[in-house]
C-alpha cells in the first residue's frame, strides 16, 4: 500500500484564510503545536483566527526536537484537553511531531509549514530524535496529513537559510532515487524518478533567484517554495521508500550523532551528504560523472551559502573518534545507505570522508 498525498493541499497567497472552512469541517477543539520564539507571532495569528470561528484551541510547544519526551508530554495534554485534531505549525521537526501525535491519537492532522526547509508537511513519515538532536529512527504513519496549508506569506517570514536548506534537501530526491531505483521496472517508480529530475532542474534554474529575491511576487521564489514543500513530498509518496533516502540521508543521520554548536539545519547536513554519496559512487561504482556533478553542486551550494564539508557544519571528523562514529552509524544494519546497488564497507566510508574532509579531493 502506498500513502501518496494529503487529502487536501491549499497553497499560495492567503492559503491560511482559504483553509479555515476546511479545518472547521474536521475539528472543533484543535491542539496548536509549535516550538520557536520566532514563530510565536504567526501562531498567535493562527490561534486568533481559529478562536474567531468558535474553535476551542489549546496551545502547546515542543521543548526539544521531535523526541519521545515531548511527544509523551503533549500526547497526555491532548487527551486531557479532549483535542480532536492537531494543527502543527513550524519547521520540519515540528511538523513531524504533530503528525506523530495525530497518528498516535488517531485524530486529523493539519500541517502548516512556516518555512520551506523540508517536505515534512506532506509525508506520512516522522523522524524521532533524542533531546540532544541525535537521529534515532523514522516511523511510518497511517496516513499523510488531512490538510496541508502552504501559505506563502507565512513562509516568506522565515530566515533565508531555511529556503537554501530546503533546496539541498529537495536536490537529494534526484541524487538518491536515481541511483537506488533507476533499474526498477515499475512504471510509477520511473515516473517518480523523472519528477525528481525535473525538480532538480528547476532548483538549479530558479534556486539562486529565489534565494536572492525572497518575495511573494517573485515567481521563482514561489516555485521553489512549492518545490521544497510539495513536490519533494510527492516524489516520496509516488516512488516509495527508495525514492526518498539513500546515502545522503544516511550520512545526515550519522552526522547528527556528533555535537555541533552550529546546530545545522536538516537540509544543510543532507547537502554535504549528497557530495559524500557522489564520491562513494565514484570510488565504488565507477560513476564517471560524479566529479562533474560535485563541481556543479559545490558552485551552486556556495552561491546559496550552504556548507559543503562536514567541518563547515561545525564538526571536526579527525577528533574524538568522530570519523569512526559517523561511519559506524552510517553503515548500521537498518541504515538507508544499504539501498545503494553496489558493495561497500565501513572502511570505504571512512576513506571517502577522510579524503573529503582533508581536501585531498578536488572540489
């Protein structure tokens, strides 16, 4: 069974106002979930609009990234307050937490992305982290959100780096699915891969314009916002697990195990993971175009002020046994890196990352 998309997607200018009649059809006492101080004004606006429609709104905030401690606390609050839906407004980890809570409670979920940093508002997946931000596991949900509200004015208020981070995360759809699933004969999967190729091209063509001119009146910005928040999610829905993640996300999950005071965003780490995946393809799968792809990506990523090495994420792989820790977590049994269609070892990961970080490769 494939879980492809939200029941309703409301997008563009004034999407939030246009979503209200749909929300009142499925909820009378929602729990409004968020996290950061910077998004409180928007969440206050959301709460006000809901109360003006005579909905009984209960507000709650995450203390950490999407973790079991927060989920347990808010789950109990939602039961106590007899909430009949979760409206989750924020970045990817907030959206994941809201989806997980709605899934656990078997109540409707409305996702309201407040940045274009991930496609979490779309998917039937949730990632669990520790209170320190270390990736633990992903969880498949019973459904995609009931309503996804992609309001451009909400997203336009987010920091620029969330857009560039989302671009890197969206690019991974092509670089991961094209290697894991290109030989799959299933027509739907092949269509998902081709959508990821079109998505990649659009990101390359319009990404810098969107980043440099973040205006709702800029078509490039609107297109990239929806590429990150909507199209990237659609690809995973149509293509399934192997069209979502491979080495780039496996490396992301491993890097989160190492403390960094820079607190890099999800897509910033994934972008570095793409570059490392390409080097692994070059050394272990004879990908003769890998170097060309890396050169193109590095130039593009630098123009978006994205990190291009693990050291730029705030981590020195050559201290505290970090290199071995990253390689071990990347290669653990349940890791998505095993979707790659060629043989490799933990030592190969160590060697590739070591050369990558010591700048013995040309980028």
